[in-house]
C-alpha cells in the first residue's frame, strides 16, 4: 500500500486551496533535491590514444600475425555520483579502430599478404567507477559495457594473386568498404558492437584526469567466412568541470 488510509483520507478531504499549497511545496522540494543532485554531476572533454588490434580467425589464412596499429579519438565524458566513492562514468567518443593482419598461404610460399582495416566508430562506454581520495587527487578504477557503432571504414588488401592460367604470380592491391554489403562489393562487416571496458587512472582536484583503459570486443563483426573482433588499449587525458547553477 502506497499511503496509510488515514493519510489518504486527509489528503482527499483537504480544501482545494490547501492542496494547491501542498503541491507548490512538493514541487519546490523536488526542484531543490533535483538541483542538489545535478549539481554534483561533472561534465568534460577528453582525447584518446588507441593502440588497436583485432582478434581474427579464418580457415583460408591459418598462419598470420597481428601488428598493433596507432589510432586516436576524442569525446565528452560525465561523472555521476551514485553513493560515496562510487560513480557512473559514461562517455560518448569518436574512436578510430585500426587493425592489420599479415599472413601467408601454402600455394604462395614466401609471399606475404597484408590486410589493413581503418574503422571510424562512435563508442559509448558506461563504467561504474570506485574512487580512492588522496590529498590533492583521487585514484579510480572501474569497468562496464561499451556500445559501438561503425560509421564508415575501409579495408586495404596488399598481396599476390595468380595471373592468367595460374602460372604467374603478380602483386595486387584492393580497397573495399567494410560496412558495405558483400553483394555490393563490400566486406559485409556488422556495424553494431558490444565490448567489455575497464579503466584505471588518477584525477586531480582541479578536474584534470589521466587514465589507461582496455576495450575487449565481444561481438563477431565478421561475415560467415571468418571471425573478427576489435580490441585496444587506450590512454585518455581530459578534464571534468563541476556543474554550477546559474
């Protein structure tokens, strides 16, 4: 039961003027509480360095290497207090996810094939963070899910192919759009991606922060011919500003 019977009876039998009076006080109290809570929220901006790679499986390329690729990103971030020393830290970022794969095939011994992927994505990590206050700063660490969406991207292949009747091997290069459907000449890669996020860092009392993080892809973005998952370690620098009521 939401209200005790006596209290409900008193509310229903009060004069209209009194109801309006009580309603005004309720709205005022709710406004004060909401403003007080919102005043603890911090907003800011950040830049990201991303050492990205990919987990890759394909029956057609059993022997391969995955050299790391440098990428970058930037976005907005918020800190929303939940309870003492615990907060929600969501951010919305533009993030490059680059990867490279080098492999060889038995039919072409000594010939190296390279595929380089450049993906431009929106990334929304939502981390629950625990902070440890110190003198002029606080240490923090957290984890949570991250939701990605591929805006656009390309895949560049550089390797070798048989010419004519298959007697000669010639060098070839080809660039395709990764999110374009295979029937239209693309790679058919999925746009939506779910990842696991983890961060750890330091935040100074003036709002400046530095953290290290990792994104581990959970979604297979590849088509039916193979498996492809993005991974990457990030270094993030940014600043948070406390909301002030005007």
